[in-house]
């Protein structure tokens, strides 16, 4: 509770700093982390009078939902829903019922109904948005503790179109005229306990957070369910290069200059990598204390590796000829409030390279354009400065 309160005060400061320069058609949204350092959250105020809830942002999911106060999981003795908040539709004078059949399509199999109500995010209010209302978990034993629902930032796609009528926040904000472009730009902030990030919804991005040259890639064909699971926010990776104290190893993926699809998913705390890559990274970080444990999300390592003079080197991700992102090895070390350190780099089989989560995305300033179906990236610049500028007319172009 204490960490959330502290981070929320920081997020309020971000709103105040950015409010004077947020143009019409854009929303500036502060982000906070949970105590386990496994997720990032945005605050929503829903209903009349407004009820506050923090939702986990997720570029790997399309829908968003509110936790029902009546969900049996919320009434357990450990009160898992209290920290991030829940919603009681019976106390909102503007709430209306939209139907049954909602599913969040996550491993916990959350399900429920659809509601419509007034929603405020980043200080901007939009009426008549509709969303999932999570009444139950199919697997209550898997319910996250503390419990939070998902704020999806991708779009689902069929054979010809993406988005449409559904509980998709970006689509609804755009259709309502609240934002002028269906895009989200994301800054995760430093890998620190009380770090505050931010995202921009609409046709603007935060130039102050851009620490290198922007480059743009086309999203992996979202209309092809085999390549992209029928949703946006995947991009093709062609190579990984590991530099350990000057010794460079490169692994190529897929066809030359084509690569393989990878979901850029900040709803995932891990960076999943093939064993041929992690076999180089783990020793460079001094080795996993006690050896790699596949049942653990985070692997314990020495905090000495926070020092780039000790963890010498980097992992570079190549996106064909368009550009690349270099991640320092020291940036793959996460320090908890109790001064213990882990890495969220997780080893997978040799052919498994399909999800890049937070350890990669923290080193990137990313712009997900859901209308142009492109991802624009640059090396991140960690700063509290804010400089919102418009996405170029016609969008960023893939090289």
C-alpha cells in the first residue's frame, strides 16, 4: 500500500507538470509500478460519483475491464482487490448494462458482463465508454494478489480490419473524438522501485524521452492469425547480438531482412529469450544464484551487476535494416526495495522467440500506431522533462 501511495504522489506531479502542454486530441497518463516490479498501472476514474481503480497497462491485450466489487475473489480474507481498486456499478448514477459474455482471455479466465459509464483517464473525461466488468475468475486460485484488471492497448484483427465495436479503449477514445489519432506512446521510466513512467494517448509523443534516432517498422501482419495471433503490436526481429566485454555473438532469425514475429508486450514482466542467448547473458551477470529455476519468474543475481563496469556489454535487437535497440547488460538487473536483485530475463527453448516484455521495453521509447499499423522506436532517455510533439502528418514511415 505504501509503495502505491508514494508512486501515486509522483504520478500526480507528472500530471501537473504536463497539463499545461497537453494539446487537444492527446491524453498524458502517468504510470506507476507494483511492489513486485512486474507491471505498470494507469489510474482510471469511473462512474458518477467517480470511483478510482488502477489498471495494468498491456500492449499485448486488446480489451479493458474493471474489477467488480462483488467478485468473490475480492471478498477473500486477504482483500486482494483493495490496493488497485474495484468498481461498484450499483452506486454510479451514469452506469448502464450492455450485456453479458465478457472474457479477458487471460490465464485466470476472468469473465463477466459489459457495462457503459463515464471514464476519466489522465484528467480527461469521456462519457459512454463501455468495458468489461469482471465478476468472476475461472481459476480463482490463479487470481493475482493484489488483483488488478487489464487496460489493453492493442487491437484485435480479423481478415480485413482491426478494432471495431468492442471494449477497446483506444478505439473508443478515438471514435468519441477525445483523441485525434489511434496511437499510444510509452515511457516506462527507470528500473527503480519508485520510478514513474508515462504514456501519451493520441497523435502525439514525448520527444523529451527520445534518446536516439527514431526508426519505424511495420507491425507483423495483424490480419494473419498465424503470424501475429490476430492482433496488433508485433514486429519482426531479424537478429540478436550479445556483446560480453567486447566478445560479440550474433544469432540470426528467420529469412534475411524478414525475421520472425515478436510481440512487444509490456503486460509481461519477462524478456523471453532462446537458451543460446541466455547462456551468454547469465554468466555475464555473474551467474544465477542457485542456478536457473524455471518455476521462478525472476532469477536471483548479484546486485554488483548494476554497475556497467562489472556487467560489461549489451544485447542488441535488430529489426531488419530499419534499426536496432541496444540494451546494456546492467539494465537487465532489477533491484527490489529489500536490496536483493534479480533478472527478469527468462530462458526458453532454442526456437522460442516470440515475446519481448518489460526488460526490453524499458530501454525503448515506443510509439504504437494502431491506424498506420507501425511501431516507432528509439533508445530511451530517462528524464522527468516533458515535450509533447505531434506525430508527423501521415504517420511515421517504415524504412
